[in-house]
């Protein structure tokens, strides 16, 4: 049994070596996705790679030059934390911003957090709005909450409803539930039972468990009332 385990471990190690060799060959050939993945494995020391921050940064740099969004975000991370390169918050912001230009939502979220940590809430809000404008549901929900609860600068309930609609139209269950609540309470919109129920159904169909529980309870209540009558 011990002999079999040794053979199995050796086979797995050989497979990992072969995999990392193929990946490196693709990276050397200029494949941006392979360059990023090879850099990621060097960063973490996973799947046959020997950890090296310096070499990870070098491969991220090659992929980033080829406009690979994840690699550009990784460059931001390296400069932010000083991984394989001298720490520079200015360059970190530049690379995160470049990643955002290529459609990387995670980089934009990181910029929001960076600006908020330094007290630049206007900058954080601008990045959130940027994310929301390119259909980032998490950003739309965050902005909706900020406007609806009054924490956003120049908070507007109408703006909150607008962002909720954007997220709901993309099929987000939480946004649908929040819109349903707004129509139930009349917050930002006229009270409307039909629309309240419609958005509640949409939320449940989108997988929101709270909405599903409310609909189930409503159905039970209807059945009880029928029996009483």
C-alpha cells in the first residue's frame, strides 16, 4: 500500500511538471493568458511552479503589456504590496485604473476601497459610478443603498431607484426584492401592490430565498383565509 502511494505521488508530481512546462512554453510563445497564469502560479507556488515573486512580477508585466485585464490588476496588487517590485501606490493606482479600462470589475472595487481608506470619498464614489455605468451589479446595489439610506453625497432617492432598476433588469434577486419593498412602502415610487408582487416574484425566480419565503407565507395565509371563509 505504501509502495502504491509513493507511485501515485510520483505520477502526480510528473503530471504537474508536465503541465507547468506546457504553460511556460505557451507563455514564452507570447500567449497573454498563459503569461498571466504562469505568473499567478509563480506567485503562489502552485501546480508544479517554484514560488518566485520577482519572476511572477516579470510575467505579469509581459501579460499586462499585452492588455490582459487580470495581469494588469495583478500589477496593481504587486505595486500596492511591494510583491516582486518596489512598493508604489501611484503605480498601483495606475495599473488598477488600466485594468478597469479593460473591464476588470475587481480592480475597480479595489480602487473604491483604496480611495475610501485614504478618506477620498469623492474618488471612491466616482469609481463606484464608473462600475455601475458598465453594468456592475454589485456597484449598482451599493450605490442604490447609499442613495436610499442617505449616506451618499447629494443623496437622492430617485437615483437609488434608478440604480436598483439597472441591477434588477440584469436579473439580480436582491435588487428585485428591494424594488418590491419600495413599491410596498412607497419609497421613491408610488405605492403599487401589483408591481410590488411582480418584483417579488422576479426576485424569487432569480433565486432570492427571502422573496421565496415571503411568497410561500403569503400563499399559506391565502389558503388559511379560504378555509375560514
